[in-house]
């Protein structure tokens, strides 16, 4: 046989073997048909009654406030009075602490010697402009089984459902196994210090460690990705970092009637375009991002399943493709940079001698905050720009999916949402949970709430809403979680 033919045969044999391995792995990755959804524990009237109770919290607007502005705390006092009225047994049986707008509850368990757990939420909401809303944002109106209003998801549903579960358990005479704490901050949405005040209070009172710190985060999403064969409960095990940068250009200013080609504005514009077109940050699959996709791969449609169940072969290709297909998927692979503000001169006919843009980076797990800034600095140097760090923090530590709290939460999800898949998840946004990184090695971020993609996209936008059956399921979830939790 001709030597060239032998080489060709060998190459074809290798390719055939590769195709077989890829197809076998894809076929093996297919998960069994999902189980049936649990029947609702409340009928429609009972679900509506529950939602009407919850609406009382939605009808009190609690816009997020800056730290130190105690004059903005009146709405929080009203909200807390309403919570007292809604949950009389919580008021009688749990110890309550307030630190300015922050609200903390302590539910004593049978075993104070065991590590306590912490359930979290935030009372504040982002602003709502009624113009874009179909129903008034603070009306708390129910239409076709959906409760509309700012805070229905983010994040009053967590506070309401947690306390509702406690109220029901108290009615049953239930006592938790360990101490349970609840901490509800008042300015999560403005990245304020409410959560830190709670952390400081815990430390000052000798509570230095929680077996679990559980906050808002991923939800039970209808279609976590297009074409998935079942809803997925995604549990945030970490969140990305946060950096604000000011990038300043200096140069000769002057009259705009005789412009030079190189001005402060043109250099800034060239820099922004450069960063936008040639991503200066590293992108790769870190172990937890790999775990997330490997976990979900069985539920993907065939093409995606083939790619994600064979990451050993396609990881390089996917690292390049994912940011082009989806900004959300791309954000999981590394640091992102968004230009959010800009300032030139004060007049339309004056070339500024100083101009700046503000960039917001979300450092991932391939480069920390400092390394991400250094990567951007390299580009800025090419355009003689100065870079100033205004705010900077790294990503949160990654919670191990082998940990007891993660495993327990997953077991509750499998019990209460048997029709759903479960996966760890990397949060690209921020939560109060990051403040507890030094107090717990099991920091988890999860809403036990079923959401459609559309509801998910309304979270900080117009027409934020929650289905009344999802609200009922969430209250049941917390009840189940608290009832069966056994501390170590
Ligand atoms: Zn939130």
C-alpha cells in the first residue's frame, strides 16, 4: 500500500474513533425523563389569600437608600410593623433585633451547641417608574394568578415565605434542631452597608460562624438555556467581583472650530472601541463553570449536549464561541467590562483638556480584581490614559458542592421540585451574601421560586411579578427545609 494511503487510513480511523467516543458520551449524558411536579398544597383560593397577605408588603414602597441616610428609614419601619401584623407567632416567639433599617430574628432551636444557620433577604427594592408598568408597581394587584409589584421577586418574596414558614411551623408546635437566624438588610440594591451592620452585630454578640448562610440568587428557571428539556434550579455557589474604574485622558483643549485629529475625546473613544473589539481579559472554563455545564448538559438539546458532554474536546471552541452567542454565557468565562459613564467639556463648542469614562468590571475567576485592572491598564497605556480605581473587590470564595449545607439544599430541591434539574451556578450579579464569606464556608444563593424567562427578565425592570402558585411553593419549600434540617 502507498505510504500516503496508510497515513490517510490511520487519520480516518482516528477520526472515526473520535466520532464514536463523542457520540457515545453524548448518548450516555442523556438524563431520564423528569418526574412529575408535586400537586399544589393550597387550592386557588388559599393561594390567593397567601398572595394577598404578601401584597401588603409590596404595597409599602421601600426604595433602597444610601448609608447614613437615617431619614429614609420610615418606610422600613412601616414594613416591619406590617411583618409584625402578618406573623403574630413570629412576633411572640422569635427575638427581634433592629439596627437602624436592618431586621434580624433569632429562632432558638433544640441544640444551641450546634452551629446555627442563617436565612437572608433584603427589604429594599430598586425604583419603579409606573410609566412602563401594566399594573401599578406598588399596587400589589393579582391578575390571572400572577401578583404584580416591585419586590414580588427581588426580594420581599424570600422574607415573606421564610417568615410564613416559621409562622406555620410555630402553629404546629415545631422547634428547629439548631438555632435559626434571619437577617434582612435595608440597602442591598444600593450596595449599602446594611448587611455589614448585621455581620458586625453577630460578631459583637459572639456569633462568628454559620453552618449555612443562604441568600437570594439563582431560581427555578423554566429555561435556563434555550431548548432545555426541563426547568432547572440553579444554586449560586459564588458571585463575581466588582470594580469601578475612572479612565482619564488629558491633553490640549481648545476651540472646536479647529480640531486636531488627536484629542482627549478621540483617544478615549479609540480606547473604548479597542476594549470592546479585542477583549483584553482571559477567558476559560474554571472548574465550577465546567461543573455547571457538565451538570446541565444532559438536559440540553442534542447539538449542545454533544458539545458540553465532550468538553475534553470542545472546550477551546466553546471558550471562543460562547461570548459571541450569549453575553450571559460569556460573562461566566472571565472578567467583563462595561463602560457606563462619560464626561467631556462643559460646552458643546469646547474640546476638553480632560475627559473621562467610567468602566465597571466584573472580575471572574480567571483573573482577580487587581489582575483585571492590570489587563485594562495595558490597553490604556497605548492611548496615554490614566486609570484610577474607585471601588474594587474580588469574587467571593466558591462554596464546595460537597459541603453538607449544599447537599442538604439540593436534597430539598429534589423533594419539592422533582420535575427539575439542579445545578450549581456562578452568579454574575452581587448579593448581600458576600459579606458572610468569613462567617460561613457554605454561602448559598437561591430563590426557591419557579420563574419563566419572561418573569426573570422583569426582576429589575417593569412588571416584576410572581405566580401565586410559585409563591405558595416557595413558602412550602422553606417549611420543608426548616422542618427537616438537622445540624451537625
Ligand atoms: Zn435582590
